């Protein structure tokens, strides 16, 4: 998969990734659980498509950026 295809795929997945992040955060609030929440998102996405593993590093980075943004803007509050 070339870089442009990878980036396009991650961008297309963003709405679903954001929905997954919000759902997991709502279901399991609190800090210190980020690794478990990230693992859950990965397992969910990989169960939907085995091809996710090929672009997981990009998805993981996107999730990190989104979580940082949500924390900075108050979408998620650190409790």
C-alpha cells in the first residue's frame, strides 16, 4: 500500500475512529486506562478487517493526536 492510499484510508476511517474513541471513553471513563482502551479499538478494527494491521501504526498515531486534541480542548476531562 503506498503512502497516499494509507493516508486516504486513515482519513476515511477518522469518523469511525472518533466514534469508537468516544464510545469507549463513555463506557470506561477515567485516566490511566489509555493502553487498554487503545488495545480495544485495535481489536475491534482488526476484527472488522485483517488489513487494519497493515496501517495500524498510522491509526495509532491518529488516535494519539485526537486524544491529545480532545484533552486540550476539554472534550475529555482528566478525572
